[in-house]
């Protein structure tokens, strides 16, 4: 090979691809070393000459190899959990399908991303979050007898420029906020126990844009998911997000223009479309966040189409607007003037759960946090530090972003993160097991547990509003709702178990079309 060709190849292939020997004690370091090289590869070199073709082919092969390594690592953990009886066959199958789609979407759409975004996904989301974190989590579990959570949600502020119907944010004191020093301390405590994935919520976090970008820049080993209304995402912010790389945005939508502006205000829909276009142009990983209420159920399921384009909900946001993923939340009647009429009916919730599973069988990366209990592992609630917890602007540590309660002393300014995770209240939540993973929530599936905890642990409200348990009408409505939904959830759980037992889940599905929109 001529010196000219050698120089050209070496220009693209960094020394990080000089693979070290994969001794067991070097596994994490070696994987990170390889990943750093993979993240820096060109992936798309213009030209049809042999060297360009070689560079592109090798880049794609290295990426697929790394994705397979990460996927096999996660699959092995699921097999181990299945063998130990921590999860059942349905949970195992659902989790494997989700992982397959997750890695498939990243692999197929990787070339559309900004190089720095690619690097952060590989190094932070895959290596730090999966490999580096594992050693710290094992040490934590060995010491305390349970694994630390996979992530946490932090709300630096509850201030917001919108006033959306049913949102809990405006109930908190908007004058409170976590200062930068406290935020740094929280993130460092999280990394100490193996948490390298952090969700940022509010309020609207980009009301504190400079502070948030400072946080993302300083903690560049963490991957951040921001929940945002997108109204502050302009060209400058989109470019900064691409430059940082380790940030993804989940943008709140309610349906199409009519539904979104009915809840969020006139003009918001166009701002969302503009923001998504900027994120796409700058090669940023982004998705949508959808709150399921009673009157937008048919919109989500595709029975109502967009008046302007004729597209259904998934076509509109994922195929047309380019969302990589979608998160679905059930409306929870909490805080000031909770409205049970906004709650999706039990039948709607059950139907939504089946619809979301069907979407994943078609290759869409969509998750419903109230009907996807199989993805959480055991039949447990993910709150209370099992999978996550929430830190408010006042420093209170809540078990969940919708459970606005805290035990005395459970404030990050008063106690360490580890001490709060080891508190009696959080331990009680983590110890609970349920027969059906489709109904583990202490707010809407088991409201009687919320009442018990409120009395037993002398809980206090973190949002300054009267407790949900004090509203007799709401609690009566939740009791009736939970009983009706439990019947439906039990039937669905049995159906999926039979389907799995007799091999009726099909094997090959429509997943191969999952990323046609990226091609």
C-alpha cells in the first residue's frame, strides 16, 4: 500500500483502535478504549475510490461489532435474571425485544447524528452507563444488599413559561431552585454509586439555559435526558447541544396542533416543529413525550388523523418529524384541584398498553410507563430508588415525580443520597412485590398503599398542596379505577403468558422496517 493511502487511512483511524488484550480485569477499560475509537470513526467518507469504500465499510463493521457487544452484555443480564427467577418468561421476552429495537434504532440512524453526539452515545450511554457503572453498582449491592437505581430525575426549577392543564409543576414554589453547587454535588454522588444517566425535568429546565449547559458541559461523562416544551430551542441552543453531544431532548406533545395548543397554548405547536427541525439538522438525538388523558386516547391509537397532513400520530411524530423515541405517561390526579375526568379510563389504559407493544413489534422505540411493567424487571414499582427517584427544586427527594411526598429528613441538603436510599420509606417501597407487573403503581394501581405510607412514615407534601390522600372524592375515584383496571390487567397478563408459553409471539416481526425513515 502506498504511503499516500496509508496516511489517508491513519488520518481517520485513531490509535484507540489498537485493541488491547481483553484480559478479564481489563474488560471495561478495553471496551471503553475500543468505543472511543469507534465514536471517532468517519462513518461517511465522500468518494467512490477503494480507500473511501474501505473506510466506510470498516466504520460500519466496527459500529455493528460494538452494538453487538453491548446488546449481548444486556441479554446475558436478562438470562441471568430469568435463571434466578427474578423475571418471568414474558418479562424476558419483552425486555429482549425492547433492547433489540433500542440498539437497532441507534445503529441504523447513527450516520444521521452529529459526530459529537455519536461519541457521547457510545461513551456515555453505552460504555459509562453499562460497563463503568457495573463495577460501582456491584460494590454498592455487596455493601447494602440491593442494587442502586439506574437513574434519577432532577428538577432544578419548577418555573415554566407555559401553564398546561393538569401539569403538576406550577404547584411547587417557583422561587425555589437548586443552585449549581448543589447540582454538582448531587451528580457526583450519583456517579459514585454508578449512575451515569440523569433525567432533567421541571418546570421548563431551559429557563435556566446557561446553568443547564454548564451542568452538561462539566459532567460530560453523564448522558442527560431533558424533558422540555421546546419553546426555548433556537438555532444557538441546538448548535450548543450538538457541540456538547451528551444531551437528548424529549419534547412534550399532546397530539396534533389542535390537542397540543388546547393544553399548551396557541403557537406552541409551530415552535415544536421548528425545534425538531433544528435538532434534526444539527444531528441531535431527540424524541417526544406524551401525556395520555381521556380525550386524546383515539389520537394516540391512530383513530384520529392530523387535519393538515392526514398522518396518524406515530407517522406524524416519528416518521415525519424524525423522533427517535417516544415516552408515554398516564395523567395522575395529583396536587391542586386534581381532575379524575382527565384520567384515561381503565379500558383505555389497557388498550393503550397493547397498542404500545404492537408499535414495538413494528420497530418503533416507544414506551408507556404505566403499562410496560414487564420492562422494569420484577413485578415491582420502579420508584423509591429501585429504578429511579426524583429530586425537587427544594432538595426534597421524592420516590417518584408524581408522588409528591417525602419522609422527614429526606432532603439532599440534609442527608446524603445513599442515606436517603437506605431510609425506611424508600426501603418499604422497594420491598413490595406484586402478582402482576402491569399494576405496580402505588398511586393509581394500589392507592391503599399510598394511604398506609402516608400514616406510617408521617409523610409531608413537597408541592405545598393538600395531600391527595386528603381528597376523599379523588381517593374514592382511584379505588374504583384501580379495581376495574386490575381485572383487565390480570386478563392481559394471562394472555401474554399463554402467548409466550405456546410460542405465539411470532419470532420474526415487522422490526426490520424499524428504521426505513433513516435511509
